[in-house]
């Protein structure tokens, strides 16, 4: 059982620091029933989570399966500074009301993955606010500027003459202090968080709390394009609040190769179960599309329901296998003859007229299931079904 637990915890990880301590914690759980704590921090800088965020949540759920209590830390104080990780400029701060609204959204979404009875939701303003000026000054004495500038993004900004605020230097110290206050046994985060995660170990030593947390880093999940990281700004994401049909269709759109990456980082299936599927595809006894549908159904079930997953599959098959139009699509209306590119934007299936024109040139736009090649096309009075790609549909009535 211990070997299985270690295998599942190490699964998909990019780097683990002090794996021996994790093994000791697991052994104490299996031998004596002793629980341990795993911390993960989330700054509520946006109200919605996408599947890239859930890579960490899936790992936390795995730890819960093997005896951990999760310290789900919402950085309501640190969000006011903004995590400088990977940023080439100082981030804008959020208002207290924005932070609280985003935090509420986070809490609603994470328990679709985590067991609420094995999770402590904590806000770091609870212990950072009471630090006061003297406590904050004491914290800053634990690290020096030279070592702070060893951090890659700070180093690049310093050498290029780009501004670095003092508050950004304080951010990793505050994240590390969270581990001191919570006395975390393990902290997990993305590979881009390595500096901040190691700060927790450093400060636990400096404050002599009697332990040094292990650190487990997970890779950054690629988006639907399979190249760049999943991001809302790049529009290559699957949001956990996406509608079931959209979520199902987006998973089906990933490449066969990327599918295994998603299985490893997002699926609740064991490594052995995934290997059976992979072997089946390699031997030809399973079609990649069937295996991808299984992944899509698992993800939709997790964030919606099994019934929604079944309906999403039926709708996907109806539309894509039989080239039919979805049963439930948004309807829009405009007054007077309208330009096709503008119509696609008005119907919210294209972000801009320039993108609409590119889609037309690439043959991705259809009207009433017929491809459009004229990017200057004017739509006269009538009713139309507009389509961009395989998943975006809208009905338009031109009055």
C-alpha cells in the first residue's frame, strides 16, 4: 500500500524536494493512523478556475486519499500585492471586495474535487494582519536582497532596469511565513513557484518550528493547442464552469498525444488503469476517440454530473458524427442587412471582426452548414445558423 501511495503521489510531478520525509509521513499514516498536512496556496486574482488550476487540486485529492489534511490557503492578503512570479512588470492590486468575491467562487469550485471534511480553508490575512510593523520588519531580516535577486524573474527585471517594488520582495516572504504559521508538512505548487515554495522551508528553519516542509512541484498543463500553457488570455483553456457540452467538446478536440498528458495530470484513474487504456490504443483494440470520450465524460461528471456527461456525448455524436446542428444554441437578432464578420462578433462566436475574417479565410465559418469564403459577405433579411469551427453555433435573425 505504501508503494502504491508513493507512486500515485509522485505521478506527474516535475520535482520533489525531500521525498524521504513524504515517505515517512505516509508510513506513519499506514502504521499508526497519523495524519499530516499539505498546503497549497491560491491567490484569488480571478473568479474562475480552469483545468490547469485543477492539476494541483487533483494532487491534493490524492494526498487526501492517503491520510492528508489539506490546508487550502486563500491568499486574501497576498493577493493585494500580487504574485510577481513570471511577471515582467508590477501587477495591479485588487480591491478587498474583488478578492472576497473571487475567494467565494474558488470555494464553490474546489469542493468538486476535494473532500470538504479533509480540507481546512484558511485565509492568510488572519495571521499576516496581526504581524504589524514590528513583525513584518522581523520577517524581512530573514532574507537579503542579494539572494532575492537570484530569483530569475527579479534578476531579469533588475538587469533590464524594469521596476521592482519592495512589496514584490515581500511576497515570497509572506508565502513562506504562511508555512510557518500553519506548520505545514508538505507544500505543493507549480514549477514556476519553486522560489516561493523553498522560502517556506527556509522560514520554517529560521523560525525554528521543528520541521521543514517537503515540496512537490507539478508541471504547468498545456492548453488545447498542446503548446502553450492553459490560459484564459490565450483562449486555449477548459473552464471548470464551462457548460457540459462545451467542456466535452473541448476535451475531444485535444490531440491523441496530449490526451495521455491530461489523463496523467487530471484523471482520477490509477496509473495501472491508464496503462491498460494506453496499451489498448497501441495494440489497436481501443480507438483513441473512445478513450478520449472516456476522459471527457470523467471531467464533465466531476464538474457537473453523470447525466450531463451522457447528454453531452449524445449531443456531440449528433452534431459531429451526423453533421447536425445542436438542439440548444443561443439566438440573436439585428436590424437591417449586416456584415458577416460583424454578425459573428454580435453572436459572440468570434472575439473580433479581424478574427472572424481570418476564420473565413481558413474555411472555418459556415452559414446554414455551407462554408463561407467571402469575408465581405452581407447578410440580408432572414434567419441563419452561423457556425465557427466545430463547436461554436448561433442563430441570427436579420430583421
